[in-house]
């Protein structure tokens, strides 16, 4: 049996055991990487993504049809960093009267990284003002890598969760305007095993509980080298009654000691889902969105698709 046949059988087994729902429908510009989702005041959906100076697409529905709307940072970031021409991993929220988009500048596989901010009143291409660094930076020797930012606005408090590999996921508090960090970084998730492949965190509050979603595993270049079955990207979660720590998985294992409950993994034609966020959709309720490889289309990073599913929190743990 060849590798492709073995992979297909493994994915069918996962789907049969866990019963994951297929991604929701998508039409138009569905290729994406590290998506970030929000709606404007008139209900139009906007999706931002890694690549093309942080690309912007919009649609009348989460299903599409998605249409290009330009870029957030034409020409790159103002941050003086070797990755300034290729900002990564956007995260978008409305803060007061402005839309805030946090992004990372870095070079792949290095800690020479920084987190920046751009703001807009409209979400449209050409409307964004680059504010530069928010004070979260890293360099060789740091415990963390300053990429994959995510903001949680919780009452009067603003928390930025971030990190990738090294000691995985950290958090800082931001000022009232959510423009600058005001605290030292605190570790909130760490897998001491293997390559510490934990990144792309997203902190989401549902009821009185805080859910720390993150991506775990090998993310990219599947067309060049396929990881061993089960080692590819998947989405995990831990939860806490506090936004700043104490996160545990469904078995009670702390997230700082390798804990993490799988929310979504490879199944059927879906391979390596990750780069996720959670959006409180006014019509659909909580929605998990992410990128994934559709094995019928191709395994290259430039072929990854936009995926989304409604989340069910009825058991206290999110399920797709």
C-alpha cells in the first residue's frame, strides 16, 4: 500500500471515530492562510490573511462569494525587522471606534520578531494606518517568539496572547487603548515534549469561562514533505475561569504541562486544520474558522482553503 493510500485510510478512521463535521461552504476567494474574521457594521464579512501584505477579502455571507479588497500594509510594515516586507498572522477586532489589526513581522524559524498594529475606521483596503510595534518583541535567547498575536477585550482589560515554538504561548496586558503592552510576558501554554510545536493561540470567552484555542503540530510545506500521521496541524483547547492562566484540558492536565484537548484534526478530505480563530457570529453563534488542506485540491501552502464550523459548548467543551 502506498503512502497516499495509508493517509486516506488514516483520515477515514479519524472521521469515523470522532465524527467531525465537514467545513461550511465557501465560494469565491477561498484560498487563505492564518485567516482572521470580522463583520462590519452593515453585516459584511471581512477576512484577513497572511500573504500579499495581509490580504483583505469580503463577502455578504460567511459562505461567500469572497472578493478581493486589497491589502492592509501595501509595501510592508514600518517595524525595522528583516521580515517587515512580509507581515504575518493577522488578528482583527473592533476597539472603541476603530478596527485594530495586530500582525507579526519575523523571518521563518527565527526569534527576530515583533508584533505590530494597524488601525482603520472602515476595514477596507487603503484605509489602514500602520502604528508599528506595540512593544512585544523577541530575539535569540528569549523564552518566546513574538508572532501570532491575538487580542481579547474583557471589560476594561485588554489581553494579548501570542507565541510559537520555543516555550510556546505567552500573554501580556495592553493599555486601555490596546496599543501598547504594559506587563511582562507570562507563559500560559507549553508542551515540553518533542519540538514544542504549539502556536497560533486564540483566547475566547464563552459565558464565564475562557477557552485557549491553539494550533499544534507541523503546519506547512506538506507538498514537499508530509509529516508522520497525526503529527500534522490540529486544533486544541484548554479552559480556565481566569483569562491569565490556570488553563487545563478535559482530563485536568495543565496547558503549561502538555495538556490540550483536540477540537479538530484531519478527517475525510480535510488535512492539517489550524491557524484558527473563533468569531461570535450574530446569526450562527460561536464559529471556529481556520485554514486547511483539501486533499482533492492540493497540499501546497498556496492551496490552503478557508474552513469554518459552528461550535457547540453544551458540554462545557467546544465541539465541531
